[in-house]
C-alpha cells in the first residue's frame, strides 16, 4: 500500500505545524530572537534559522545566535484510561552569551521563555489545554545558555487505530 504523504494524519506532526505557525505569527517572538539578517516582515525566514521543530544544539560556527527549539512527544498512556495519553511539548530557548542582554533589562533566554509561556500555557488553541510542568535554566556550553519549558496535557490516544 502506498501512503499519501501529503495527507498524513498524525497528531504530533500537526502539533508541530501549529506551534511553528503560532511562533512566527507573534512579533514579540521574532523581535526577541534578534536576528538582524531577517526582516520581521518575513516571518517564514525564521523557520529553520531561529525556530526548529526539533532540539538543535548550536555550534560556535553558527551565525544565528538565538533559537527556539521544540519537540512534541507522547509520554505515556493515561494512568486511569487507556483511551487517553499524556502529551508533552518541550521548548528550549537557547541564546548566545554575546547577545544575552535585551533593551528590556531581561536576559534574552528568560524573555523568550516568558513569551513562549504566555502563548502556550493554558491555551485553547490545541483543543485540550497544555499546562506548564517544568521551567529550568541551564547551559549548553561556555557560550550558549538556555531555558527549557515543558507543557503537558491529556488527550485522546490514537482512537482511529483502536
């Protein structure tokens, strides 16, 4: 059987599409990413330059300095009902030390994570609401610093395959 890849019906793939769209539609996200090589009026250019649908660890050769990376994962079946599962979105806001300061007096990785929280925490845009369950700062290496956010929700568990 040949699959029609143009019509893939997968909740993780669809979630990633929606998340990318939400991020590039928000002018505060684009401003906070601070990429002077991209015009804010061309938000699609931020995709795969500053916004990634997978966790990407930057290297020192990169010219783009700040990133939002995210994953969507099915963590486990619901403990109370196998028709539901726990789904998680993990965002990692990664910023270079040389571009950490913002005009708002807020470190850039904290500003980006605030905006991401404001967009996604308790949002109804994805059906059932996601709730923030993890918010932690860390280092990637001596030049890159990050804040990781995890949101969880319970949603239907592939009922079309039941």
